[in-house]
C-alpha cells in the first residue's frame, strides 16, 4: 500500500473516531480533549473538525468551546433507526409473501440515487435469482427504485431527474417521467432484466402516515415463472394488499 493511500485511510479512521466520540455525548468534547483521545495534534484535529462542521456532522458551541453532533449526524442516525424499524415490522409480511408465492421477497431503501436491498426472505425453489442482499443499484434500473421515486412530489421529481439524467434527451426524460406517472397511478412497478437477464422484479411502496415513502417491498424471481397472467391475478394483488397492511403499521390510511 502506497504512502498516500495509507495516510488517507489513517485520516478516515481518525475522522470516524471523532464522530464516535462526539456522538457519545457523555462528556464535554473540547478540542484538547478530542485531540488527546484520538492521538492527533490540535492542528490536525481542528482540521478534521472543520471538515465535519462544513458537512453538518459536527457543531461548535462557541460559548463553551465544545463540539456537538450536527444536524446531519442526527438525521443519519434517525434514518438508520427508521430503516431498522421498517425491516423489523416488514419481516412477517415478507415471510407471508414468500410462503404464499414461493419467490424471494426483499425490503428495499433509497440512498442518494441508489436503492439498497437490505433484507430478504429467500425461496426454497431450486431455480431462483441469485441473492442480492446488501447490494445497491441506480434507482432507474429496477422496479424498487422506480416505485420509490414515483411518489416524490412532481416538481422535485422533474428537477431531480433532470439533474441525474443531464445527458439524456428531453424525449427520453419525458418517457421516463411518464413511466413513473403510470407507476404512481397503478402503485406497482414491474421490470424484466433490470437486475439480471431473465429476472423479473415487482415492487410496491411502503408509506407512512404523512404519505412519505419509507421503502419498498420487492418480489423477485425467474421470468419464466413470473408470467403476466400470474402477475396480474396473483402476485400484484397480493403485494398491494400486504403493502397496504404494512403501511397501516406506520399510520398510513390511504385506500388499497
């Protein structure tokens, strides 16, 4: 490993140590104390703290000279807790869907412009899609990402898509917006091949009391088993019904 890479990893390690110390909140965190705890000079520690303050992960209480968790640290912690809560509540619904349809079921969350397949209940079928738990994909490549994005406010969505698809033609951007509009109307997204050749994914949104999308339930399997008739008559109604019941756990009162 070269010297530059070693130095970068050391800085990252010390930055994470700082975040952990400040997040502890059990004592006053002043510059001298923090520098001593992570084993760096006051100057180097101050530089790391300045970087964290610029990104909103740390705040400086000038009156007392101490450092506190910033708003972005709080938001990140809350998001992690929220996702863990969704996964816990979603598990019985995932197990029920897998038992009913004998196909893999995932709970999926959005992170920046990607979706992450966070938890799953796998099928016992001999022929099945390779597990993708923990993997992330651009939201526009798959049903789960599309169903989550489809419920964003229209103005925000248009600006967001223009930013993500900077080099896309206006016609292609309009086509994608129409696709998301159809998904919003039908409350379900289906794609074939987005997560691998011969793989079909069907996804529905998990929504809270305010109508905010928390994540998605996604059922995935080989396309030869997930034919249109089966999707329309069995899979999609079942996913929508379970998503409705799951969303009600978070206060959602919309019509199924």
